[in-house]
């Protein structure tokens, strides 16, 4: 323990001996001088703190019941000067008495503009210093959060009061600690704060511009994304950010300016989506950020030692985020590029991803692949993620190297999937980890059709993980009312089901997309590996999952595409596993009913403006790009299933579907029935006739003769009426 200097001991003794506030206040001037001296160590400050007594300092700050010798501002200034020195010691900065003074400090900085005299500005500066030191420690951060420091500092900055940068730095410090919990569900204060900072960043032309980029990035990362995104109407800060970032990137800049700008752009894209990049011009800014990110990735990962690459991980990860958003947008075919732009863009991406692949291959063969360092693991996951995004679009290049890397990629993606499962089962007091395996699914939809890739999938038992994944995401997409404790069931019996929150709706949307991609992969595996699909225990479990869960799915527009994918996957598996299926299995009967519903409802004549035209039903029309191929595959597959599972025909008859097809086609104008739809219905009805002797009578009664004549259904006509 360091010795307390003699002058400090004397001062402490004098303070304890004072008999009035006036005497104690006079002694404080000596304290002010002592605490700022080099010899005043931690022990000395603690001794002085105890000798003064916190209640006296609090009295000086509040300006009540004090001698009239000096103006209240002088008392306040002296108290703050001493508190600032005390706050530099961790033990004192976290002392309960000091934390209790936070509301007073916040009040002082909130009133910064009430009095323009210089003395008041000094008091405000001292108050900010105290708050800054208090905020460096967890107890202080918790106290500041509880006492509403973030909204108060936001208001100060939005109003452009005195010393607003100090307010801004306090906000950044706190939001980094508390994340989304920093903000309420009311988006207005957040919008007001970001608008003020964005406008400053746009109009600032000094180095402060890049400091504001860092601050904006830190704050935007913590926003409640769905709430902010859905309340953007009328807000102009996205445009301010666009102009500010565009001005920077079009200027002559070095790494000190470029790096914080790329960090900010990646954060904005995560909050606002890729459409932000097209806000004020057709495509030039989009092409600029894509090129810059691709070049930066190539430079940072080119022929460097892995240690050097990992040191630059934060910047590289920002570029990965930009590239992932840009690539995903390109995949939607909404970008109109001329030949030169296409070539330039593809070349930049190809070079960047050749380098990404090279680095990831080196990582997979290096001891760093087993690193437990969180930042290093995170960087490896980011690298696998961005490569997966590229492979979803680039469906032919780099294949031999990809096949070799696939086992390592599966190892990393499975780890991230397990992290997400653990997070959902826990208290959820941290940000949800990203399931990189889900991000990889679109790439796997392409890879799974290749023999080498399928070999790796089965060798690494990745098909088992796909089953776990589809079960996991179905539990999210199929939202259920949380269980009610037994003691409350009677009381809450008539209570309506709670609606999912904004965050839950976003999770459900992601889960539905994951299930559709998984169905695509599993359909390809079923078709291309028929022996495994017939005998493999994993495929038996996948089929069981489908037939048990599809009937439970709520009949909502959001679920339609997922319903179709699961229904058709089930049909393909039913075809392969028909020998094991029992006619009296209630779950499979319910599954067949749900599948017939999907196939039946796709086309009708009642929703057409022309009473003689067959049209895609309104419910399906919005998603027909995704559903069209599924519907035709479903019709084709059910035709293939009927010979081996003939009792399914009974459902087609009893439900009225077979008769309904004939009655609908009877009303369709001759020559207007699309050839592929005609073929699908004719093949299905023909198969029904072949496998069930009662079908012909039902179809004839519904006037199948006219349908066969009108639409030239020769094969069906032969089965029903002979040559």
C-alpha cells in the first residue's frame, strides 16, 4: 500500500476538525490543489474523500443551505473539480455515493445552455468529465443506463447544445455495452439522433467527418432493426448518409478515411438493405462500393501471412458484408449492366473470391483452424459465409478446390448452427449468432446436383444435419402460443392467442426461407440418390418429419411456398418409400389431404375476369415464380406415386378433387388451356383411372367426355371410352 503524503494527512485532519460549512469550504481550496498534484495517490484520494464527507459535496452540488459568501456556481465548480479527480480512481468512481450523484451531473449537462457565462461552461465540462470516468466502469454504466443517460444525451446532441461531442461519446460507450437494450420501441428518439449526426457528417469537411462515421456505425449497429426499418417514412437521414458516404468515396482518400467509411457502409446495408445504395443514382454508387470492397478484400488477403490477414479482420469483414449484399442483389436479376460493367464487376469479384478461397484453404490446413479465440473463429465464419454467398451465384468456377474445402466448410457452418440452437435454448441476453449453414443453403442447392459434392455430403453425414436444421427452423416458422402454466389455464382459457412480435415475425420469415432451401436440397438428394432415399434411415426420418408436421402448418399466405415445398418433398419421398407406407397410418392420410389441398387450389376459373379462362388462383399468383415449378413437379410425382400407393386415389375421389378438375375444365374455352397444364391434369386423371376401377364412373358422370373432346385429351379418352 502506497504511503499517504504528509500534506494530505494534514488536510484530512483539518477537514475533520472543521465546525461549520464555511470552514470546510475554505479547506476545500487546499484539497483542490492537493488532488491535482502528482504525489496524490489512490490512498490519498480515498482519505480525502472520507474526510470531506460525500454529503457535503452533494450539498455543494445542489446549491442548497449554503453560506452566502459565494455564488452557488462557485460552490458547484469546486465540488465538481474535486469529484473529477476522485472519479479517476476506479474504487471511488464505482462508490455508491458517487453513483447517486449521476442525476445531478445529468441535470447540469442538460442545462448547459441556460447560462452563457464562462463559469457555467467550466461546470458543464467538469460534469462531463465526471460522467466519462464513471462510464468507464460497469457499475457506472448500469447506473447511467438506469437513470436514462442515453435519451438525455441524445436530446442534448439533437438540440446541438454546448459540448455535444462529449454527449455523443457517452452514448457510444453505453450503446456498445447494452446493444439493442439501449433503445425503446419508440423509434422517434433514435431517428432524431441519427438525423442530427448524419447531417453533421454530410456537411463536415474536416477529419471530424471520419470520427462521425465511426460513431454512426457504432450506434446504427445497436438499433432495433425491424422497428427502425419499418418507421423510415418521412426520415431523411438515409439520404444524408448516402450523400456523405458518396462524397467521401469520390474524393482522394487514404486508409484513414476509407476504412471508417467502409465500416459505416457495411452497417448501413445491414440496417437499410441494398436498396439504400440506389437511393440517389441508378447504379453508380452500388458499382463503386462493390468494386472498392472487392479490391480491398484482394489487397488485404493477397499473399499475406495468415496472422497479417487476421489482424485486418474487422476491415475485411466489413467488405465481406458489402459484397454479400451486392452479390445477393445481383442474383435477383434486377440490375441493368452494360457489357463493360458486367465484365468489370465479374472480374473484380472473381479475383477477390479466388483470394478468399485461397486463404480459407490455407486456414483449413493450418493450426489456426482450431483456434478458440472468438475474433479468429468469427473471422473464419465470416469467410465461409461470404464464399457461400458467391457460390450461390457462381455455379461453375473453382469446383475442384471447393470439393476439397467442403468438409471444412461444413465443420464451420455446423458449429454456427449449433451456436444458434444453444442461443435459442438459453436466456437470449446476447445478440443471436448467425447460422452460416443457413446462408450456405442456396449454394448447396447448386452443389448438390454434382456427384463429388453429394459424395462429401454423405461422407460427412451432412444429411443428418439437414434433418436437424429443417426441424429447428420449422419450430420457428410454425409459431405456437407459449404454454400457459397449469394454475392459470382456467383463468386464461378464453384469452386470444398473442401475436408474434416484430422480431419474431422477422425470425419466422428467415425460417421459412431456410426450410424452402432445405426442401430444394433434399428433393435433389432424393431424386439423385434413389437407393439411399429408399433405404436410408435419415431419409425415413425426413419423410416422417414431413408427414407429421405438414398437416399442422397454418393455412396462411406467408406459409404457402413453404407448404408447397414440404408437400412435394413428401411426395418424392413417398414414391421412394412406398413399400413401407401403411394405408391405415393416420399421419400419412392427413399429409395426403394437405398435399391435395396445395395441388387443388393452384388453378381455378372462379377468380378469372373471363368465365371461360383457367387462371392461377389469387393466393398463388403473388408467389407463382416460386410455386409454378413445384406445382408441375408435384402433379408429375403424384402420378408416379399412384401405381405403388393406389389407395391415394380414394382421397382424390372422396375429396372431390378428381370430379372438380373435370367440372372446371368443362367450363374452359376450347383452345385456351395451356399445354403444360392440360398435360398435368390429363396424366393425373389417366393414372387415377388405371389404379382405381371406380374412378371412370365418377369422371364420366362429371361429363369427362366433353372435356376430352374440347381439350383433345386423347389418352384420357382412350381409358374412359376406348378407341
